């Protein structure tokens, strides 16, 4: 399906503006991560999560006061999907049995409003949460390492560096988005980040395949012209893939409910940033490393054209 035919957008000519935008986004992400950090969900911090329902719209301040009077001052209370659904998150309590803790909270809330119903409760130990966080970060680093090995085996090393730079760019910006917004960062978000890595890599590989083909076909052309031609030739495929994926993710984001809201948000940001990075970041880094047709032409062995030479 060709949406854009015979286009000649000057992507490489605008790469300096794009890299400036990239630098700004990365600085915002890194500064936010360094100063604000991530709002880790229950999966990583451990503790108790309760979801309760009210018959009427609930006042969060009154709920916090009721929980505070029960002896739990540091509870995080927020609406969960609607004004009648409330999520309560408590840090691990030393010497406190989880079942007894949830009973205490429910008793304190029912003292204010008897219509309160317990919808869901989850318990995660602090040690398990810490292990999940460390293992999740390690899984991401291992994935990036194997991707680097794969791309270096398939492409010239300059392309490999460009693809890894694009992937790191995508990961930092997606995680930075969660730092800036302070949305819960849990295991579902980590899974979304890994999915974004795969999506962005696939997009980058398609672009690099076309760039490699055009370098061998357009040997007299300058590298910026070859890369620009390749990006225009793959533009329709890139846009169609991104738009169809975004339609599904938008449906998940708006209609999927709170359980997958953070997951869908990570995918939404990741797809947009991944599409951008495959066009500008990956190819721009390869261009900055002076990739050209000479790097991609196989070196002929001496004597290959002599009679009797065996391959």
C-alpha cells in the first residue's frame, strides 16, 4: 500500500534540527530521572494495593484522613478508572500481616461509609519487588546487547552503532516520560518498553536494508542523497505500520481500563518515538560515522579472476 509515491522529502537536510529536538528530549528525560526518579509500582516496591468501590463519588482527602486515623499515614490514594473507584497503595509494614492490614483499612473506611466494597487486593514483599526491578533492568540490558550483536552480524558496524543509538534513545525517552508524568512504572510498563525495542528495531532494519541496497545501486551518489532516497522509498511502509499500530494502542489506552493504561501509554509514546528515531536518529548516526558505498562493497580476494581459481 503506497500512501506516498515519488516523494522527495529532504530528511537528511533537516537532520540537524531533528538532532536538536532529540538532544532537548534526552536532556529533559535524564534530568527528570536524576531529580524525580520513577514512580515504581507495587511490582517493584513491594507493599499492599487495595481497590475499593463506593456507591457515590469518593472524596480522596476524607479517605486519606480515615486511613491516617487507622495508623497508616503514608498511604497513596487515587481514583482508579472512575470517581467511585479508589486505589490505595501502602508501603510494606513491618510485623503486619497483609490480610490483617487490608481488614484494618476496610474497617476504617466503612466507619465513614458503610457502602465501601473491597474489589481487589494484592500483596508483594519488598525483597521480591527489588528482585523484579533488578531482573527487569538486567533483561533490558541483555536484550540491547544481543541486538547489537545481531545487527553487527547483519550490517556494517556503522549501521549497528546507529541502530543501538536509536534504541537507547527510545528507551531513555519512554522511561523519561514516566518520570516526568510520574505514572506508575510496573512490570507491564517494562514489558511495553521491551516491545518498543522490538518495534523500533524492526523499523530500523527495514530502513537500513533499503539504504544498503541503494548504496550498492547508486554508487556515484553522495551518502546523504542515498539515505534520503531510501527514507523516501520506505516512508509509506513506515507510516502505514505506525498508523495501524497506533490505532490498536489508542483503543487500548482509552478503552482498555486502568489495568493496562500505563502499558498502553508506554507503547503510545514508544511507537511515535521509535518511528521518529528510525528515520532521523539511526540514519543520522550512521551518516555521522561516514558510512558510504565503499564500506558495503565486498572485498574481492586476490586471484579471484584468475583461471583455475576455486572459491
